[in-house]
C-alpha cells in the first residue's frame, strides 16, 4: 500500500478524535457552575493545539504526495522511439507546460491519475515486441564499434563457413540467419524476414531478393537461443562479389532501428611483407534517399531538378572484433572496446564527396609486417558515414601464409 495512505488514515482519525474531545470538553466547561478548573482548561488547549498540528501535517502530506505525482510523470523524451499508438495515448495525458504551476498542483490534488515512477519507460512503450538482429547501423548510431562479419548471418558450403567476397558462381549455399527478440514481455509473432543480395562494396542502393518468410520470435524472458532461419541459395551464374542484407519488419516493433544487418566479408591469403590492396565501390545511399525525396518534391512543384546533393563521406579503418561469447556471459562494457588498425592501413579517398545515385572507387591498402608469423590472422573493418550517418562497411580478414 502507498505509505502516504498509511499515514493519512491514522492522522485523520486522530484529528477527528481530538476535535471530538475538544467539543466534549467545551460542553463540559460551558455547563460548569463554578467555571472550568485549570486542568480542564489545559486539556482543552492541548486538544485544540494537537488538532491544528495534525491538520497541518495532513495538508503537508497531501502537498508532498501531489509534488511526488508531478515529478514522476512520464516525460516526452521517454516516448521517443515507441509505438505511435501508445505514444499518442500517453501524450494526451502530458501537461502542456512542464514547469510547476498552481493549476498542475490542484490537478494532482483533485485527480486520481497514476503515472509510472521516475526513470521507468511507460508500459505502452516497453511492452511491445522488439525483433532484432546484429545491426551495424544501429550500433554506429550509438557511437559503438562494429564488424561487418555479422555474427547472426552465416553462409556455408558443404558445412564450411564462407566469406561473401569469394562466392562461386552457380553454386548452392546454405544461408543461416539467427533472429532475436529483445523484448522481455511479448513474442514477435508474424515477423517478416527478408534476405537480399547486394553487390560488394559500401552504400549500394540496388539489391535482389534471395528469400523471404514470416516467423515467430519468442520474448527474451527467460533467455533462450536465437531462432534460426535457414534456406538454400544458388549464387548467380555471373561471377561477382556480394554482400548479404537481412531486413526485419513487424507492425508493433518498439525499435525498428535494429532491424537491418549486413554480412560483407572478404578473407584473403597474404605473405609477410606484402602490400595488400582492395578496391571497392562506394555509393551514397543516404544522399540517394534524400535526393529521391527532393526530386519528387520538385517534380510535384514542376521545378527543375538541380542534380544530386553532395555529402561528405568518411571512411575509417580499424581492427575491432566482436567477442564470440555466450550472451549470458557478455559484459556490455567490454563488447565494444575500439581497436585501432593492427597493421599500417589506410583507405583513400577519405573524406570524399558523393551525391545520391553516384559511386566512386575506394582503395584499401594494408602493409603486412615482414615479421608476421605464418598462421597470423588480422581483421580490418572499413566503416563509412555520410553526413555523420552510417552508410555501410566491409570486413577484410588477412591470413599470413
């Protein structure tokens, strides 16, 4: 039970008893022939004083309760990223002005509305499914290190995991995608899963579908293994280098930002002292989407198209690796520790300016140390941003022969 109610009930009863005692004593005094004795007068005065003090204490407790309700109301920023319907319902209960006012105090005193405790996310926002995958774009938005060797996406040939750069033409592969649900409350029933094939590179906007299905992903309480989605896929007859893109969709998804993951990898054998070079295309999908919207607006207004909007694209190389440990043993503070490039590496041009629908060739150069021992493996991630927003990336693993 609320502690304020526990105090108000006995205090109110005590105040009523004191008031009744004062009335009885006043009546006795009024009927006394010789006037009230000093003891009776003192009791009456004490009853009156105690009654007034108890009344003031009750009022102070009411005011404290009102203030507690006001400061514990859900704030607008708690609703960001939540379900639109649930957010609209909560927004209807939010005060117009966040500052303290007499009107709000009176409202809290006279109404019986209840709000969540301070620091809690409102129930309509949290108690929704959250289907998710290892999403480099979501993590980069949080300023965290990523790898494009997606732990939730694997490609197998005869039971041996493959990188997506050296896929053979017209060959049947087994693709396995691990799906999760970050919500501890609700199953993600009817989650749409789509796997697309992208050309190898960064920021490519064209894709071809590989597989699509609808699957149920249980809630994460109690924690259990991810839900696998597997299928067979025959690579195109035309030789090429590819990237796999996984997209999730759910009507009630509480966080759609973690629904896209890439597997964009290349494994190469190198020699000690060798200079490894990889050239790859870089497009600007961020500017492309912006440009398409602007072009549609100009056409609607019958204005001339002024060409693509250029954005600064930055390419950064590091050697971060995601620890492959069970989720129950993972320490969030240790999962995303940045790691500089293990060997001398650079990518050019960076920064560069690319418009929507445009591409440019980038060049990754890695100097393999002459003292590198045979069997040494080093991983290098190229992460790209356009206008500060995640654009994509690739992961290259070098094996010294």
